[in-house]
């Protein structure tokens, strides 16, 4: 549903055919309420208003665990990659922002009661556009991790994935150098 310029997005927990290049073209340059609500409508509206008013705009993505916030941010980046004026710089910016997500997720995702791979972090992604509307840069300005997850998990939840991955796949010499043992049951913070 549209509520003003706000889109309420719900994760259907199944793959839907609504994030295609065809859908991107459908929502490109269309007035805000002409088509059914869609993430691409929000992305396109923010982009067009920014270009017309020469003013900064933002898209705030918020929701509870498992709502699809990380996926929504990826879809917005993909939308801009397809619909904005294409430059070699655009491909570099898009790739860096999209490819940084798995690294951030490895260090900031954990198992919760609702989601086996829940982002336990927040980030502020910034994309800079030139006066023609072409993306020319981007970076992640802040990365806020849920530090309480390190020392406490609810029953049935796990600490950050990266620690388990390090114990499972880390080279023996690396683990020795870090003073770690491969068995996660040896760590009080992991077996609560």
C-alpha cells in the first residue's frame, strides 16, 4: 500500500516475479500513484524529485526482523543500476555497494528465533549523483552492530555467524595465533 510517499513492504517468504527488468521499465518515469505500490515506484520517485529539485533525498528502509530490509536495499541499487544513465563509474559504484553486502552480512548476521540469517546491524548507504543524474560515487557512512548479541542470546538463537565460520573453516595456524579452539562448545558466550 502507499501511505503518502511511504511504501509498506511485506516479505511473502517466497520468490515472486516482481523484481524484473520489465518491472523496472514499467515503473520508470511514471507518476507516483499511476501503478500499484512497488519498491521501484519509491526508488523512481526519489530519483526524479532529486533530479528535478537538485536536492538531496533519502529512502528509509525500516522493519522488523525478516521483513526484507536488506533485500529491499539491494533491489533499489539494482533499479538505479538499470534505469540511471549508464557509465563505467556506475558499474563500479553498484558493484562495490552490492558486493559489500555479503561481507557486512558475514560479520553482522546471526540466527534469531524468527530468521536463521537475520541482519543484526544497521547501515547508512550513500549514493552520490552528478548533475546529469548519473551515479558517481557511494559509500556506507555508518555500520551499527548489535553488540549485545556478542554477550547474550535468547534461547534458540546464535551469536554472529562469522565466529562459527571462523572456528569451522579457519586455518589451524590462524586459530592457534588467535588463541581459539575449533569446538564452539568451549565458549561460554556461544553455549548459553
